[in-house]
C-alpha cells in the first residue's frame, strides 16, 4: 500500500533520474494515489534498493528506498452485482462490505453497485474500540474498509452476537478466517484453495443472482420443513387427547394397534411430497427465524380442534349406531379410523398456507395427488380384501354424510382459528 511504502522511501525515480524525496513530492504522490483510488483503481507502490550481491538482507534494509512508481489495477464490479444487492435487500438481507481496500476505492465501488458509502468504518477504528462499541457500530454501519483478516472475523462475531445469521463471501487468503467463522461461508470456484476449503458453499456460476436464488430456495425449504413439523405435532397432539378421552369411557379400545399403525403409515405417506409443495412470495420475502414458541402456540390451538370432531364422531357412533355394545367395537374402530385419516389428511391443505386453501393457495400437484390417494385408500380399506386382517367392517350408508359434514366443519374451524392466529401475530 502506498501509505506504507512512502515512509521507507528516501528517493524517487522519474525519467531515469533519481531525486530525493521531500514533503512537496510526497504530497503530489499522495494526491495521485488518492485520485486513482477515487476512480476505483487499486493502487500498489513499487520501490527498490541496490544492495551488494553477497550482502545479507534484513528488515532493517527496508529504508532509503527509491520509489519507482505505481501499479494500478481496475477491478470493476460484476454486471450482476447491483441487481443481486438490490434483490437481496428487497428480501430482507442486509448487505455489508468488509474489505481490505482503502476507503476511496471502497466508496467508488459501493456507489457503482448502489450502496450508500457515506459512513465507512476503517480498520484503524475497529482496532481501538471495545467489543461492546463494535457491536453497536456494526448495526448502523454497512461499509468497512482497510480491514485485516482479524478485523473481518471480529466484525462477523459482533454481528452474530447481536443475533444475526451472517453469510460472508470472499475469495482471497485474507478472507479465510471470516469464511470459517461465518454461519455461511461463500466462495467461488476461482478462489484460492484456502478460501474454498474454509467456505460452506462454492459458487460455480459467474452471476451473483445465484445468491438471491439460494436465499429464496433456502426459505422455501425452511417453510416446508415448518409445515411438516406443524402438521405432525398438531395431529399427534390432538390424537393424544382423543385416545385418552375415548379410553376413559369406552368398554373397548377406540382403535386397534394395527389400525393405529396403518393410520400413521398412510398419513405420513400423504406428507412425503411436502418438499415439492409450492411456497408463496409472502412466505419468502422476509427471513423467518425458527421460533419454538410460535410452534407451541400453533400446536396448542390447532391440535385440539381435531379432538373436537373426533369426539363428535365418537358420540354419533355411540348414540346413532349403537356402538356402546362391545360387539359393535369393530364398527366404532373402523368409523374413527376413516374419520381420523380423512380429516387429518385433508387438513394438510389448511395448515400448509397462510391463505385460504384451494382458493388463494393450492398445493403442488404431487401433494394434492398423495392426499387424494390416501383419503381414497382410507375409504376403500373397510370394503377391501384386507378389511378382516385389519379389523375393519363395512360402514353403513348413513355414516358417509356424517363424515362429509365433519370434514367440512373441521376445515372451516381450523381455517378460522388459523386466520385468528395470523391476525394476532402468533403464526
């Protein structure tokens, strides 16, 4: 860096003539350097010194050098940089620049890509402030220049200490410590080996828009994982209440073990295509942190709804179809099996979206097909050749209108409660 080379120079060379350095020349050289930097050039100063061939060279010999001149590199931003930064910011990702370049080069490049470079924090300032002061500075400052590898690492730790998930992109040796400590280290296939070894992700495409694409794809995966957790937890929580209640007053088991296993197997199969499910823009436009408290609220409110309609099915079977008689236990068990499977499979379409299912938001065709198939299998099993082995009996004709009403009421009530949770910011 020129500011590091100038103090070691006693002379300068111009047109083959060596002349002594003086404050006026240093001021002129600094002005040229700053002008090049302001124009976006990375500038190195080159100096030399004549020594005897057999002379031992040490650190102390770095004095009275002859300034030869500058080497200026122009490394313009990629064409996709500005577009990628704008897309990331629109999706709730704050973009910060951590660089070893001086503040003039940094300001020029940041301006080209649409970043506000009014406030720049230099490495010399990072060196002198405390961890608490740095933690406050990293929140309000987005551009950091003249950083050492240790400074970059410290800034990332400060951001993580404030609760941020930090991704860092770099391709040089000086970026390796920061890549290692970041939550997601990102490098490119043309980076130095140590940077690629420290990175979590290596970009193979030259287009920086893959960063935004990766963020959106990651959020889709997270949303679909959250769907599965909510579906499984709420369903099991409701079934627990239903089994406990039914076992307390029934003179027989509400459902045989093999029927419970079959029910769970079919229900789990219906959720296999969840990774393919569509995710709306409203669910990917902002980060969605993992909050176990929100999941608990969802389970506590949505889970028991299934128990309400399980109990209505119980009492319909007991009073309308005379299933108090232990001899009619298979009828009760078959009816609850079908009702439980159909309702909890149908409710997948309500839980999977924040909008009105089937109207404002539709599941992927894979998820739609598996849920239809599983409900169809559930309805078919009591009449199938496997019915006797599973303890099922044929259901009376009057049962099917009851099932239809129960299913529609369950979907409507769950949708109402879900929208209430959304309005109260609990979902």
